[in-house]
C-alpha cells in the first residue's frame, strides 16, 4: 500500500490562514516569516552554486580553447609532414 502524499508546509500555512478567516498581521506574519526564511535558505544555496558554476564554465571554455589551439597546430604539423612526403 502506498502512503498518502504529504502536504507541503506552504499549503499548511495558507490553510491555517483560510481556516481562521482572519487576515490580521498576527495570523499572516508566521506564514510570511516562514516564506522569507525559505527564500533566504534558497539564496544561501543558489548564490555560491552560481559562482562555482561560472568558475567551472570559465575553466571548461579555457581548456576548450587550448585543445582547439592544439588541434589546429597538430593538423598543421601533419599537413606539413604529408606535403614533405609527396
């Protein structure tokens, strides 16, 4: 048997606001605080990940340029050797 799906905390916050039928700051503030905290945690994870991704991509592009230069140089050497033999 499968377990019933769990409800997210976000829907629980909104459901508690709807159940109270009150939109005063005392009722809405905990949900807002929870959302801001989740956003802050997301940014703490996303910002360093973006920085390291950009550094990684920069290094990959640099290596690709080096390999392309090597391939061009190698092709030129092979071409010269083939021309010398003919």
